[in-house]
C-alpha cells in the first residue's frame, strides 16, 4: 500500500510497516511462493504495478488485489505473476459470476487462477472485505472448482489480530474440495501451521512474521 509493505487488521487499520519490498523479498527467499496483494488496487485507490513487476521478476509470486477485469489479470501475468488471485469479480449478489470466470479461464488458463474465498461473520466478503454476500464459502466452493487451480481462504474475523485462526472452518473447507487450499487470517503459531499442514492446507503468514512471533529461520526449516 502506497509503495510500502504493510499489515492491516481486518483489511482496514494499518498496524505496521515492514521493510522495503526488495528487502522483504530477500527475507522470504527460502520459501517457494510469495503472496503479493496490491491493497491500493483492491481499494480502488491506484496500483503498485512497478513493485509487483519487480517482485514477480525475481520470485515466484501469487498476485491479487483489484483484479476486477480479465485485462487486469492478463496484465499481471505479463508482469510475471505465477498465479493471479481473484476475489470480488468472481461473485455477484446471487452467487458466482460464471460468465466472468469462464472468460478469465479462457484467457489466462485455469492453472493460473486462484479464487479468494474471504469470510467474515460466516459470509463471503468482497470489495476489500467491506461488502458481505448472502452466501458462505462452503456453499459455493464446489461450483468454483472448474474455474481455478485452488483457493485462498482468509478468515477475516481474525486477520492481523494474532489470536489464532478457525481450524474448524478450514476443516469444513478441506472436506468440501480436493483442490489446493491456502489458509490465511490469524495464523499465529507453529501449532496453527502444523494443524493446517495435517489437513493438507498451505499457510499464508503475515503479521506473525512481521512482529517476530514466528521465526523465519524456523519456518524455513519446517518448509525444507
């Protein structure tokens, strides 16, 4: 956000700033993928295309934030994104936006697409987590399988709060699909990561790393 690496609490309040994007890229060099979310683009306040392109040129990155059109997704792939994370545009008020999803897959390929199932108070939330839909992730996840290679599932209720996550929610999602799931939101301890790993769910970790609650060297050994 604003050209800086930041951590937000529940997508709203900026809690802290990390090192420069290039410095953070070096710190995360031991890990197979880096998740880059353009928060300005997600909130409709511009974009950080130069930084995204720089990171994508030197690491394997999954990029999201403000991917509301097929053209935007194509641009991110051209900038070097390994995968593109799509949230808001994947949904309409009544459910999945199948027309958009089909066009997206036709243009960049199913393997490039990760769909974001962000949940707050039990319902999917979109537009920077500011608008709630009338359905849950569990209700739509199977309908979305043919349009993506996997799901990024964020438990927004605990995002950035360092209070642990909802393992039961992730357990229900794991039972609902065979596709790859990456968990985010409130992951605070090694025990959280190990519990998710036992479910065959990946972990996207932010605040716990930036605050020093989780040790990067220890995580790298776990990941080796």
